[in-house]
């Protein structure tokens, strides 16, 4: 254990990092491995792979994800912004390349192969986009003559245009919702709120009329007619699991859900481990969001306040969409459950996001937060 008097980088990190956040992220990673054992063997066998193919890959991805999250948590604000800028530039280039050279899956070009590894650039774009928008908003708040809000709007247009071109309407709505929440926190005038709400409504109607697969998903959600196999089976998994589940490896519905290891891993958790584990997962996600917003509220630095808020809201919105689809509360949408669903790009990108959160919420002795709070050993303590 590092000593308080040891001024090395690791010791300093240990005594300043928010250990509640760290515990929550490690718990979700651990649950991701456990649920991979439960959900993925049936999928692997169905497509002719070794039973533990996806389990092995999940563990292989988890190691660099954990390393990246911890490494990013050592960064200061300036290096966080630099890394975000590099990630954004690289992601935009790869997203454009994916439109021309990417792998087409179910009618969308979201993935591109790099040295034999399939990468989804939009996953890495999201945290970088949030951090840079937070910086633009904060610059405008500090110096109103700087058109930070305008640049943030232009950046949003570029990002949404590329996402719609793939097309990936789910990620588009996730990015817009997160951006809108950050803009509101940055002091968005009411006139802009109504204008942006109208634009979102127009965009939603346009998506419904222009993209048949979007219209089909919404129609199936509203009427229950058509191909609703996966969501129906997810509902059945919740019913069969009950409060305590059928036991590890005893689930049967999971064997016929095509995306049980990715989009519907929450349903697998319900069938095998019951609603109790689902409630635990929900509480962990809620804890991360609430704690992040609470720490952000106590911040005096505008960039840190907006960046932390945006990152935890991105984390929360994505988890809500995934769980909402599993519970038939939203139209079906391919969205991973952070740290739990199988997927290398999603896992590593989310690790970078939460590495940013750990870095930005580390206790800084030279900074006094608002509302009479300082931060000691990663916990909020009232100032005496």
C-alpha cells in the first residue's frame, strides 16, 4: 500500500483518485466477464466457433481496457484535451474511410479493419467529442467573445452527419442528447432550447420517413407486429429468471437470442441470476451518474464541471438505452451495455471515457470546490 508521505506518481494517484468510481468500474468489468461466460458460449456454438471464443476475446480486450483506463486517469487537464483532440481527429478520418472501405453489416458501414482488427471509430469519437465540447463551452463562458458555442454546434453537425451517413441513428441520438444536456448546463438560453427541440423533432420525423429500418423498429415497438423475436425472447428471459434466476449455466432462452452476448446481455443476467443482479447492475450505473454529477456540481472549474457531467451522462444514457430495449421500454437499437456487453471497441472506448472521469475528479489540493466541499482520499468532505 502506498504511503501518504510517498510523493511518487503512483502514490500521489492512489491518494487523489476517486476510489468509489474506481470500485464501480472494476465491478462492472468483473460482471462483464462473468456474464460473458453465461451469454456467449451458445452464440459461439451456433456460428461454429469454440464455445469460449467470445469469453477469451472479452478477457483479452479487458486487459488493455483496464490498462488504458488507469493510464488515462494519470493525465492532467491539458493532456486530456490533447488526447481528446487526437482521438477526435483520428475517429473522424476513420469514419469517413469506413463509408468507402468499411465492412458492411446489416446495411451499415460502421466498422473498418486495421491490421486485421475490426474497429468501430464512432465509439472512440464519443468521449473525445464530449471533452472538446466541454472545452469549447467553457472557453465561451470564460471569454464571451470566443465563439465556443458556435464551434461546438458546428462540431455537432459534422459528427451527426457522419453518424447518419453510416447510418447509425442510435449513436446519433445518444450524441445529440449528451450534447444538449451539456449545452443546457453551460447556460443555454431558453430560445435556443425551443429551437433545438424543434430541430430534434424535425430530425426524428425525417429519420422515420427516410430510413425504412428506423420506421420498422418504431412500428414494431408501437404495434408489436413484425419481427420482434429478440425483444420477445428478452422479455421471456426476465419472466423465467424471476427474482433469483435459474442459476449459472441453466438459462435456456439465452440459447436462441442471436445477440445475447452484446445487446441483450442484460436479459441473460435476468434469466440466470435474477432481477436481484439486474437491480445491482442498475444501482452501479446510477451510482456512477449521480456521483459524477454531484462532484461536477461542486466544481469551480467550468471545463471540469462540463466534461465530467457530459461523460457520466453519456455513460448513463447509453446504459438506459440498452436496458430500456431489453425491458421493451424502447424500440430495438444496437447499443452495448457499458463494460458488460461483448465488444472490443466499445469496451476500450468506454475505458478511456471513464479514465477521463477518474483523471478529472482526482483531488487537487490547490482547488477548493463550491458549496463548502474539499476532496480527500477520493471522497467529498465538508470543509471545516
